[in-house]
C-alpha cells in the first residue's frame, strides 16, 4: 500500500494527507495547548511541512502511516491519527508500529480520538502483519491514557524519551 486508504466512521472520514492540508496542520501543530503533551514545543511551518512529507513516505515505504481526521458532516480538518515508525531509538518500540493521535481542542471530550483510532486499529488488524501496536504517552496526559485504555492498550513499560518520562502501552493484534 502506498497511500492511506479512506476509512469512514459514523462521524469521521480518515483520508490521506495532501498539500491542501498544510495550513490546517500548521494551525494544529503550532497550538501550544495541542502540543503540551507531545514534545511541548509548537512547530513552525517547516517542521510541519517535513511532517507531511514523512507521512507520505511512511505509506510508501512501510505500507502504513497517518491519516487526516476529517469531520464527515462539515469536512473540517480535526487532526491526525494513525500508525508510524518514528525511529525514536526506544527499544520498546522496535519492530512494532506506533499508534499516534493529535486532535484540535474543538474535538476534546467528544470521543473523536477513540473513534478515529478504533478505525485505524480495525484497519491494522485486517491488513497489517503486526503482533502488537504500541503507543507512548506522557504520564500527565490523562486524556490520552484514557483513550488508549478504551482502545485495548495496556501498560507495557515506562521509559525516558528526550529526558522526559513516558508510558509505553501495548495492544495485541485483534484486541
């Protein structure tokens, strides 16, 4: 697979990123509230551009990657969700796809992250030969820890990344 397939849920469309998503992605990744648990630093336009290129490259090279999360009713860009290999240098992530989601404040508390990632994980169970998927979450990110739990992720390990503590959580295939 060289590009993200379309996934549909009751409220969402998950679709491949395109050049037209650049401005919305810049707004998302430059929002200090959004990134406070994801590295903590807003990203500039160049970093976001390189992120979009990485997303396309992951699909091309790995057969999986990230999707745009779009509101099915309005077409609004809500955020991003999917699977990645970020070569973070963490042995706990070696050999397994990493789940990730980042959504704008307008979605928080509405179940959008859970709905989007349930679609992603359903796709992964059907199409990826991966015995498990893991995610990393900062310990004070209670919202994402709750989402991960709803999706079947369980504690796997605690480690350090960029001098910060992170939980590594794992979901076995088909959970």
